[in-house]
C-alpha cells in the first residue's frame, strides 16, 4: 500500500512553516500556553483537521483533539500527537512536528476512505514545555487524569494565574481537574531527537527506549543591597556572587557522573544597578537522569551543597520544587512494533536510543502503553531557532508512523490499557 508519503511530508513541512508564524514575540518563535499565539495555532490546527474531514475540538485544558473512527464507531483508539507550545525563541519542529504528523497519518487513511479496526485520536497538547507557568506537561497530565489542582493557582511572569488564563482562553478551569481521556489503547509520539546521536550515525529515524526523569527548582538567594564602592568585600552579603557559586556547584555535580545533566536556564537579579551590591538573585535549576535514584541522589547532594554555600556567605537560600517527572521506560511491545515499522519502511536496522529531553509520552505512559519515534535534527540543535530537519527525514518518520498505525491492533494492545 503505497501512500504518497512524499506529498504528505511536503504539506506537513509547509504547515510547520505556516504554524511558525503564530508567536507571542516579534521576530522569533515563542508560543506560550493559553496565549494569543497558542489560540491562533490551535485554530489553524482545527482548520486543517476540518479540511481532512475531522471534527476537532479544544478540551478543558486547551488541547486540540480530533478523532478518526475505525470500521466500528467507538472502537478503542490509537492516540498520536505531541505539543504545539514552544520555549522562548524556539525552533519550529519541537512538538509541532508530532502534532502535524498525527494529522498527516489520518490524511493518508482518509484520502482512500480507509478504516482500521481501531480509531485514531490525534492531539495537539497546549502545554508541554512549562515556560509560562512553573508546572509543565500540563496538557498530557490533564488528559491522563494527573493534573494537580494546585497548578491552577500558579502565576505567570505578569501575575496571571493559570485559572484566569484558562478562563480567558475559553476553557472551564474546574473541568480541567476532571478531564480524563478514555478508551485509548496506546499513545505514540513522533518528535525530533533534539540531540546529536542519529546524525552522528547518519540515521534518519530512531525508536525511543526510555525518557529521562526530571526535577526542576526555583532558587531564591537573599543578601543585602549596598554601595558598590563603600562596602569592603569581607562585609558584603552579595546575593549574585553567592548564586554564581551555587550555579557552578550545580554544574560540577552534574559533571561528576555520566548521564546526569543539570541546567540553570533563567537568572533574575535585584535591584540590577551597576553600582549596587545585588540584594536578591533568583535562578532555575533543571536536573535530569535516566534513573530516578541517580537524579534523586544528585538533588539531595545539591540541596546540602547549596545550603552550605549560603551559610558560608551569610545569605538566605530558598529552594522551591516546581516540577518532578519520573523517568519513563517506553512500553516494550510498542518499542518492538515501532522498531519493526522503521525496519520495514526505512529498510535499515532501527536505532534504539534514550531521550534526554522530556516529552508528553512520559505522562501518557502512566495512562496507557506509550512509545516514541525520533527524527534526526540538524547538528542535534533544538530549543533554538536554528533547529531544522530535512524533508527526506520528515518523510522517513511519517512513513514509519503510518506503517505502525496500520499494523497496530488495539485488541492485541499491550496490557495496562486505560480504562474507559
Ligand atoms: O524540557 C524538555 O525536556 C522538553 O523540551 N520540554
Ligand atoms: Mn518537545
Ligand atoms: Mn521542548
């Protein structure tokens, strides 16, 4: 059965360029959860779903869903998709590729009126990155029934709560906590690798075996503002100098072990004047590892080391945890089926590899059997406007996803299926 995957891939790439226009920032791609750009991108995704004959809807968490029925209406569904929110100054393929690939799979079937024994549900999750609000993976957490009600009170940089933002988006915040998908036999996400492995081995497509667990913190260091010229060094309680020492401790701890990674992604300083000793420094910490025990040990170590650095400098340190996601091992039956699809369509041995980046799959995997396909990205660059993939590699990823979708059997779906 030879679909015109090349044409589907070309249209998918064009749509990724069109979707990239919807941004909250001039001249760069930044699409935050429940923002104007998210609403515009969601509306555009709905239009494309409608053009494919699908009735798409936005759920209480701001996710866009559409369903392509199987031979029998109401059959268990294979769910395909990813997220359409982005980081700041992002690339256009992270997340968006998977949402549009899910639509392209349905278009491949719908174009020939083909119906399978299972339904297909496609999803464009509204928040995976967790850039606007401290929590992350909000869309998939809500769908999997794992949304923490407390997140509704979290505020963005402008002091807007998630509850207010959901209501302004047209969603019912109260319904988010009750949101829970049903009758889903499995979830599969196509995503760019965001790392250099596939490119280094000249492979276009890979199958993900596991996803790193992650812990995120907001650290606040309080010292004492003072005159930059008049206060002797030994008498200072410089919040920024203390935070700088702590950031290096974060880096050194991660360097001490293989597979452990840690990042300080955002720093804010008060009062921020050239001739004032900083009184407060706030920074984020993101720590990840393939094994939860390894990550938790690093978190415990770092908490002690940062506290000791604060005491030595006579500054206050407050660490607030904002995110925790357990490492996820992709369902073996899904991995095996994806591997077979890659080998059938790509005609080369499938490269199996872990994911250092987090994905909606790690949440959906707590709800139903789940797995991922990776597409090579240029120089492994991601979370960066230089992020790019080739049309050929997009086509290879799509071909494998279509093959998997056709051969998937909800009846034979691995255990651990969501209850309806
Ligand atoms: O941070 C991550 O791993 C993902 O890109 N949200
Ligand atoms: Mn992503
Ligand atoms: Mn990302």
